[in-house]
C-alpha cells in the first residue's frame, strides 16, 4: 500500500487551496458541511483536510476528505468511537447522514504557547501544510497471524508501518480495529505524540481515519496506550 509520510510545514498565511493541510479553516470542495457534536450540538473541531489522490487511493468518487472531532471545554465521551457522533470524516463530493451546518469558519487546531504576563500556557490557532515522500507500506497482516510471529518479525513490521502518514497500512496501538464490516482503506494515521499541535487522543493516542472500499464513506477512531 502506498503512503505519504507527513512532514508538517507551518503556514505563514492561511492556506486557501484544496490540498492536504492541518488546522486553519477547511477549504470546501462543494458546499460547507461542518459536523455538529451529538452531545452538545456545537461544531466539532476541524483537524485536517486530505486530498484523496489517485496515486495513493486509486479510483474513488471522493476528491477531498475533512476530519473533525469534538473538543469542548466540558468533557464529552465517545470521541474515540467511529459511530459515537463525536467525530466525522466528511467526503466531497458526497453526502452525509451526520448533522451539519453550512459554516465556513469554526473551531480549529491549536497549540499551547507561553504568553507574556500569563502564568499558564494559552491556546493559539495554527495551520500546517504537508510534505513528505511517497513510499510503500507492507501489506496488512491480521492480528491473528501476527500473534504467531517471533518478536523480531513483529518489530520489523511495526517499524516499517510507523509514523504519521496519509494512506498506507495501519499499525494499531491496541488490537486491530476497523470502523465496520467490509474493506476499509487507511486514509490517515496521526500519532498525537508526534505533532506540533494539541489533539486529544487520550494517553499517547493515535487517530485513524478510514475510507470505505467503495469510496463513499469515511470513518474515524482513535486508540490510546
């Protein structure tokens, strides 16, 4: 499976193109479809948009994917679940059954920074372009097969799949967990310990976005250590 490794490049001005990026505001391909939290009814936080390139994903109807997750001051449960109503992968062109609003601006990624005359770190919005080489991941091997591997074989497999990436083969923190029946292709793997912004995937967690085999559905989940 082809993957693009993610190297974050801080944007000096807002990115207005339909390219892969993290933070800022989404650049919608069609109409704005900002998903709302099932618990609070408020807009979810925008994490990233991904250009669904044929090089990585083959022929698919989706051209752009937009990833969101609830991140309120008040604790909201279920952000890790693919169908918990607290995260979303919006595909365009396409439709969604999730509650959405036609917002062009909303909550976005931030990092915690020190400010003069402030004793605590404060959130600061941020935005990053993406660069990185396209390489080949090993094919997915089910957990039931990997369980019989010697430690050195498992370590080599895990090391080959490591890193933040677009596409490729997932390496799960816990057990194998796809977002539903059928075949799913990895859209994004994001390690919260290796990013230049704050994202709450639990304790040293990793987020996974997936694209259904027919390209019509996107799902998100995260696992933590």
